[in-house]
C-alpha cells in the first residue's frame, strides 16, 4: 500500500529526524515510515482551538489566529498554552455552526491556523496528530536490529569497527525516546466496589 499523500511532510520530517535521506541508500520506504507514524497517532474530533487575540488601538479584539492548545495556564498574569503540533495534512476546521472553515494559512508542524478576517470562537478541528519523536525512536530501534549482527574486522594495523553502528543508532533512539510524547493511561482496580 502506498503512503498517503497527506503524510508527505511528516514522512520527510521523520526522515530528517532519523538521518535516513530518501534515495538509493535509504533504510526505510515511505510506507514503513508511515506505519511507524501511524502507530504513534492520536485522533482528535472537534478539539476546541484557542484563539490568539489581536488587539487594535482602541481595544478592538479580533481573532485571526488559532492554536491547538493541549494545556492552558496563567503565570504572573500571562496566559501560556502548550500547543499540539505535527498534524496530518487534511485536518478540517469547523466554526461555531459546524460549517467547515478555510484558513488563509496553516502551520501543521506547530498547530497554528491563520484566517484572513476575524473568525469568532469557537473553532474546532478534526484530524490526526503524530508523535514524531516516538516514531523516530521506533524506526531507529528497527534500524539497529538490522545492523546488530555487524562485526569488526582487524587486519594487521587496521581495524574496521562496524559493531559501533548498533550502539550509535540505539543512542540516537534513546535521545528521541526522551523527547517523545508522554503516554497516559488509567488503571482501575476490580477488587474495589
């Protein structure tokens, strides 16, 4: 099955992240990288986007930009939000009447959408996001299993060390794993009433 067209940007960014440039020497096909990404996907249905207000002289507030915020908080009177990025191309935005909206520009990597004119809240989104770092770590671990049987060669004064590939690739996988999205689950006890 061919990779979806809507995944081209994410697959390209994943290739850059793991150092697997497309071409004759690539380790993974686009379909394989898409599978790693799909294993690290989250679907959002009608997630409410947060407006980024623009205040004109005189106090007129317009909402031209919206972000996918997963957590909002206030610190010292300043509003902060942690955005949710890495959206698959083709995510749909909807207005307060659930009519589909067309933004003037989209930054899918950062989870930001801009409109040409004021767009009243509530704007929601339906689409998929991906954990690029988690998928990258999974891909690097798969790559490391391909080179795990590499051996070192010594001839006279020369040594060719191929086994260090495994260590280097696993080190890169661990670095990406530390940047992966946190997975949260709920555990219930059946012995409690």
